[in-house]
C-alpha cells in the first residue's frame, strides 16, 4: 500500500505558472508545411487577437506566413501540459493545430504484414478504383456526420416515447479470395453509387509459358530458348 497525497492548485497559481507558454503561444521556428509528417498533426483551433493592441502583430503574422508559404512551430500550455503546435493561415485567420511530440509516435515497422507480392494487374485495378472514387471536394452526403444524426433520432424517439428507429441490416458480402475480383467488384460498386453505368470486365487470364515444338527425328537439334513468364513486381 502506498499513500496518495493530493496537492490542490488554485486558478491564480496556474495563471502565475513559471512557464513562458502558460499565458502565450511561443513560436520556436518556421518550417515548410511538407516537412511535417501529417501523423503528428491533430485538431485545429482558430485564433483571434485578445485586444486591439494585438491586432497589428496578429495581422503581421498572417501576412508574413501567407507570403512565405511556411508554417510556424510553436509551444503553448493546454490541459495541464505544454503542447507542441503548428500555426498556419486559413482564409486570413491563423489556425493552431495540436501536434504530437516525437515520443508519442509509435514505430510502424512492427505493424507490417509478412512479405507478399502484388502483380501489375492488381496495381492497375487499385488505380482504376482510385480514379473512380476521386472527387474534387469533400462535400456531399458521404462526408456528413451520420452518427450524430442517428443519435438525434434515438433521443427524439425516447423523448416522445416512440419506438426506436431500426438499424439497417449490414451487408454481408461473400468472402472473395481473388484480389482482382474484389477490386473489380469495388470499381463497379463505386460506379453504381455515382450513377455511372456498370460494365462487366473479364478477368485477365494467366499467361501461358511458351513451349518448344518437337522436331522430327531426322531433323537436326535446334537450340530452343526457354520463355519465362512475367514476374510480379514486389509491393
């Protein structure tokens, strides 16, 4: 058994915390946005000047960041800890994104599957699926928060003592062992969802290896070069 000691800290003591970032955002560096790994970028917050005196430095930072094409790396205090942040400009307003510290990112090498080979045809099928699902903007029914809408329906039904809305039966597709068949099915499904006419594509047949024809017994022996099949490219 160990004793736990609770030490209360007041709001005044927090406001007087001996840390520069406790009351302000401290910019440490300016870097190109493409140099920051997106996995380190978290939620974002719009910033506004706290007073009329801060309006000019605020506008200066916006203009400087806009012309430089860079983003600022800053430190600030939030939720009882010092955080690392990325400061960028969106529509003439600074946005502060929370960032993860380097030690908060796990090594993805331990998540890799065993080595497998992917054929050129399978890569082409994946590219065809990407082309079918490409969109110009993140607007539309598929980018709405349907979970919140469903929770609102349940809440309204319970408030009015009505039967709860029934959940739709999830589709149970048959297991597809052929990756090309799965890709083709996904392409046709994506086309159908966009209202495009679906087309049936024949699966590519495996190429047969060339074999040497047998020569007559009286003919001289000919040197036959063995044909090799196309070797799949590694992923």
